[in-house]
C-alpha cells in the first residue's frame, strides 16, 4: 500500500531542506539560494556547485548533476531506500510513520529488516557491555581506564564497556529473541569451524562502541588490557552496516559539537579511538580517528561537512609520522586545508598531554605544518645531503613536491628552504623547477558560478517562468500565448498555464513535486536567475521579457509566411497569406 501523500507533504514541511542539508555541509546564502561544496557521495570538489533552493525545497549540484527533494537527499547521504529515508525524517520531526510502510520489492524489504535487526543487536550488545563494566567481573577493565586517567563522565559519554567472557553475550542476545545467524551477520559473534559453537567476537576485551553520524552503534573496537602474543586492538569485522573506510570514530561527537558551536575552525585526526578519548578527556573535543593511517575519499567527504581544516596528529613513531602521502592528498583534493602535527620522541597524543600538559599539545597544534611543508620535511629526513648521491636525490624529490604548488610566493619560500638545506643556489633550483614535469600542473575548475543564460531570449523566458512560479503580482500575461525556445521551459509553461486557467496559484514546492526530478536542473537555474535580480524594476523587466518573446515568435511567423508566399502561384491562396502576414506585421509593430 502506498504511503498517504498528505503524510509525505507533512513530513517535508516538518523537515525544512536547508536545516536538514546544513547538518551535512557548510551552506552559504547567495541571493535566494544556498551554496556549498557538494556533500553527495562520489563527488568531491573545491569550488561550491551544490545549490539548495529554500523556496522550491529542493537541491541540485551543477557539478555531478544530481538533485531532488529532502527525501532524496537523505537517501543519497545515508545510503537508505525510500522507506528508510521517510522513517529517518519522521523520527527527526517527531512524526509517527503510517502503519503500513511495506515495499513491493521483497529483496529491499528483507535487506531493510536485516539492517534493522542488526542495529537492534548492536545496541543491545553495547548496553550489555556497559553493564558488564560496572559488574564485579568488569572491575579490571574499569580500573584500567581509571588508572589511565579517564573519568566516569568520559566513560559514559563514549559508552565504554567490557566483554568478560566468551559466552555471556551470545546467551544474553538469545534471551532477547535474536538468532545466532542474526548475531553473526551483525558481527558480534563468531562461529568455531570445528565445534560449530558461537562466541563473543570481542571476548575478554575492553569495549569501545563505534557510532555513526546519526547515533547508531555500527561496530565495536576491542582492546586487551593484559600483555598478549596477539594484537592489542580488534575491530568488529566489516558487515553491511559497518564498512571501516567509510567511518570515522567520534563522528557523532563531532556532529554534536558543530551543532553546539557552529563551524569548527579545525578538526584533529588521530589514529585510534583511545587517542580520541584521551584528547576529549583533556578538552580537545573536535577530534576523530581514522582507525588507521590509510584515509579514504569517503572519510574526506565526511570531514568536509564540519570544517575546512584538518590537523593530522598521528603517533610520533616512524609509521605514524610518515603516514602515506596519498591519504593526506585525498583530504587536500577534497578542498580541505591539511596540516600535519609532528609529535616528538615517539610519543602519542595521550602521552604528550600526560607528560607535558594540555598547553604543550596546543602549542603543537598551533605549529602544525601545511601539507606541502610536511612533505618537504619528510623528503629532507629521507636523504643525507652530505653525500653527492643523497643531495641529488633530495633536490630531485624536493622539487617534485614544490611543483605541486600553484602559488608563486609559496614556491619561492619553499625553494629558499631547499637552497639552505642543500647549499645549492636559489637561481639554479628555480631553473630546474621550471623543467619539472609537474611544474605547471593546472588545477581543474569543477564549477564556476556564472550566469548560464547566453541569450536575452533565454533570460526572458526564465524570468517569466520565475515570476509565475512565485505568483508575482505583475505576472499577468497568458502563458498559453507564449512560445518558449526550450522543450523543458515549454513544458513548465504549459503546467503553469493549466494552473492559471483553473484559477490556482502556483507554489514552488508543488511545481517541483509535480514536475519531478527530470526538471530539477531547469527549475533551479530559473530560481537562481530570478533570485539574482534586484527588486527594483522587476515589473518593467517582466513586461519587456513578455514583449521580447512575443516579438521573437512574430519574427519567426513573418519569416515563415514570407518564405511560404514565394512558393505560391494560386492568387486566392497568396491573398490569404498576405492578410496573415499583414496581421503579424501589425502585431509586431504594435510591440515596438
């Protein structure tokens, strides 16, 4: 059974699109629309091409050509089907979903049920682990965290728990009505190949729940607190709910912080969740963990929603300080300002704070190097310039780094550093830099916010439609009498003419809903063009636009009649065409 349209209209009215979208990216108002770097999955850009039209209650990206209403936006951003997106928005607005929200596709229905069951299992497991932490069996795990200096408030904020044995979690979940197969699908248990028995996947570990940006527990991180022969840390295996490279630990906390404080000046990125918790305890709450040094496009896009600057604070060992440049470049390519914080003496963030205090760590943040400077620093550490071979390799690699910059002043500064370190003259290095293949790599402009209407007629057509969609007082012409040069604009005009003939006023949101996704790009360009005009003289511009279109139509008619007239030999027919031609010419002259 289809969901009642009145409910969907109510749902959309309760979820104002600018408010919903602003939780995912930084919106900037320009005229009647809001603009941002596109937050949609699979599209990264440096120049804003993503537009949200508040009056029409829809979005459109001129870079990736995707758009729609608030429901479609949530479907894209949260990887949800239509029903899941409606449910998400209903919960956000405090509305109760209709009783029957079934979908016809059995596979989609089954996938939805499995996801819902998985999330219920993960939440139940998280609560079970927290209860364990404060039980007699969980005392060693609680003592471990308290000895490390973590307070009770911090433990509860992050939902820290404990797995005290192998069997109690699966037994508990069985008692709650879940099956072993459902538990295994959610990633919380593992099956012994020999005995077929199921056990807690994170058995005998301190438990850190991993929570997504909408507050769902999606996985767990486990840490052993005693010395072992195997790794200290163990994450839940990847599932349909948990994909590691699409997650950032504490992204839910970052979202709450942004809601509280607005745009964040920077976000600190560390390697693991214990670093996040330690920094949060010390007052550095704008922090997330990549859960490894290999960064991904998806993680870059998530960060892009909350800040323009990311400070990388990986551990002070060689592996941490020389994290792959590719991952850092992904952040840079996403349009983020990337800086790298160098931790001294092989220490991690927690050790710096405990040994030297918060002020020392803040000083390191303040002195973090821009990515290109950090790359140059790493190159300097790799090669021994006291040897001929080392010096040559250093200069060659350093010039390749400098060639990445498209700023002349930055290149000049970096060349001076290389000159000082290598004792090669600046002039010589400059000449070699110009020969470097990467020296003048151009930055691709993904989108330029320029007026796309190339002709006066197109502008006139857009403004007339804009005026009728927004039911302006001066919009009084009969649209059925106008001919539009674009098929889509003609279709929009026909729709508005029908409303006009029925005595109904157009409403932007209704127009968008009625015409559908195929018209999103055209409607957005109409709205953007109309919003860009000054209020003064709009009536005159409307009258002039109507006149321009009518003149264009008449000019075309006159030309056609003239050409037709030359082909005729019958006198009566020629007379009829001449009369029509005269009427068209009279109409045209009356418009001057």
